[in-house]
């Protein structure tokens, strides 16, 4: 590295741009460089990654699973973001399962909030979330079973088997 402010391509960190050559060391297996002491002499890169993973998991838990806000985060802003993510999820579920949204009616917001609070984490796919919400409403007696489909006729004549 030559001169102050030169950084390897792809690192993108402001701290690295401002670091001098004596403050930067190469990290094997990583793209770019880290400021000396970022991993710490007594900590390995794996330990730092594990701590970062735990911190990220606590932020995600606070946003989607109602967990406690991690230290250093603004509790009000985190709560606003959590409500926003819940509203986004509820809107997508309502578009995917309009029958469930119609069955919940005016209580959709409260019903979906109770459904989401009863789960430790949302499913990986929106379709699964929508189906789980419909099953949850069905178990509470709010959504009734759909009428059985008639066999022998295609639901849409332009579709072929």
C-alpha cells in the first residue's frame, strides 16, 4: 500500500480509506483489508464473525419475533421498524389469501398481530406464511373450510392438464 488513503479495491470502508499503511494489515481469506485491532490480537476472525452473527440475530429477533432491543439501539425506532415489517407482511398475506383477510374483516390487524406474536419466527416464504395464517384463523373458528372442488372440470377452461 502506498501513501495515505490508498485502499484495496472492494473494501469500501470509510475507516480503511482514512487509514494509513501502518494501520492496515491483510486478512487471509477476506477481500480487502481490516484496520489493525479490528479482529484484536487475542481474537480470531471466527470469534469476531460469531459475535457479529449473535448481534445480528438479536436485531432480527427484536424486529420480527418481539425480542428485546439490543443495547445501543434506539428502542422507539426499532419498534417503529418492527411495526412496519409486520404491516408489510400482513399486506402480502392479505394479497395472497384474500379469503383469510375477508374472514378476519376489521380485526385483521389485531388477528395478524396475535398470529405473529404466537410464532417465534416467520416462515421462509410468504405463501407458507399466508397458509399458516389461514390455518391459524381456521383453528380459531374465524375462517371456515372452503367448499370442496368439483372433480372432472378444470377451474379455468383455458388451462390444460
